[in-house]
């Protein structure tokens, strides 16, 4: 094999597929990137058996062929070469030579035939949304997946399509995040759970442009994302997702409309007094036109008032401040509505159309 390509194209391609290279594995071939120039296009592929990514890069193919090369060393070499054309050659002994200007590297590769190719997925029905929308939906929900493996379903997000609406849900036992997107074209109803790791990596690759689209395909075991000459194939998380609708309620006894930026900044300031790892609640006292926020820790105490528009009863309630900050940071509205029942019931932050819903459980506190 002999190929010539621009450094920037190669670096970008290697960076994309490297997201599917496992950090630990007992199979050395999975630590490789496959460079496939057997056809008339240069393809790079990485696959950790849960997540596989393939992307195409521009370049000239002088001699067809393919080779699997250690991802870490290849990535480091390519990144540190001069900004010029890179020539990659292989011989019959699976030796690869990388040349750029006066720099020349010789490294050992592995046979491409041993590489685990991406599974072939039947593309029966496609769901198309803009890259901007998918990137935003992930950003607005991914923070409330669980990071422990004790309940696998909590480490993923529910993608549920019903009546032309895509609903994306994440939860970690203390909070729920929901985003709804109206799809451009009708498609079959379905429910799948996509690993959070897959969504985090896809979010890094997406350009986020409103004009660029992502095509999604589903099977019983996999989801496929196609965009910008890149294919991402991920295994799904098996199992029945939690009955979310049973956890949601439209009942409330207190409704508060508040400036989002003021509330976020106030909670952010309050957390200056909380050491990392400390579980100090922020106490919210809701009165007629004022919301008072208080926090007390070993470092000191703080209280601040914010003007609000309130309907219903006065209420004092405590929350983990981080959970409020996470939700408020991803809401784009200038004002937000909080719906509350009592000091032991969840708080709902949602818009009127319920395009987003954030449920946050309160915490017990001693009034301070």
C-alpha cells in the first residue's frame, strides 16, 4: 500500500476514529486503527466491539492495500509531523513507513484481515435531524446519566420515537432530564437505550452546524449515525427502560417564574462556600415576590434574595446545588418556570410546550 495525504486531513480522521479505541483490552488488534485503501477511497476504522467508527479522508492512492496500526503511536507520530504532505507505505512484512519532509518513521503493523470490521446494518428506515439539534439534545441531557455500572440502563439515554416526536431521556436516581424534538418526517415508533459513552463521543465529532444533517438507523441491537463521511455504529443497552411517565406529574401547589441567569449566578456564588465532596444543600425559601436562597458550611454562610413571580403557596425546600446548576446551564430561555408540590416532592423545571423537562429530587435539611 502507498498513500499520500495532507497532514490536517489525516490528523482529523485519526482523531475521529480514535474515540472508538479502547483504553484497556486483552485483544491487541482492537488497539489499532485500520487504514483501508483497497478501494478508491481511504478509510480509517476503529472498533472496540461496543462502539465502532469509520471515516473517509481525502488523499491519493498510489498502491492499494490495508494495514492495522497501533492507534496511540500512529496518532502521536502524525500529530507531531510537519504541516505538509504525508506519505504512508507498507511492505509485505507489515512494516509501515511514514515520511513527511525530512522525517521518516518505520513501525510494525498488523494484518488488516485480523481487524474487527463494523457490523453491517440494514438501513430500512432513517431518522434525520440536524447536527446542531443532536449536539444540543445530547448537551441538554447527558449530564444526568449515571456513571456507575451498577445499573447499566442508567448509563445510557432513552431514545423514544412516538407520533413523529423524538424524546431523549436520562436519569441517575436523583434527577431526570427530558428533551423532545419534532421530527421532519414520520417514522415507526420505537424505544432504544443508547450508551452515554457513544453519545459523548458523537457530540465531540459533530460539527454542530444547523445545515448539516445526521442520519440515524436502528436495529434491535445497534444504532448507526451517519454524517460528514463518518459512520458511527454502537451497540445498544439491553433491557426495559424505566417507566418515565409514571414519575412525571402535572400537579403543583407552587409555581415560580424567575430570571434564569439571576438564579444560576446566585446558586453558583453559593457553591463557593462548599468544598468538593461536601453535600451541603442550598435552601430555597419561596415567598410572595421574593425567593431567598441560603447555604451554610464550615467555610461560612450566604443568603441572597431574588425577585420572582409566584402562584400558589409559600414553600421552603432544599436541593443539591449542583443538580440545579446542571439543569439551568443547558436551558436557553431567559426565564424559567419551577413547579413544586411540597418539601419532599420533586421540583419540575419545564417550558409550557414541555420541549424540556428537568425533574430534581429535593434533599432533607435542617432549617438554617
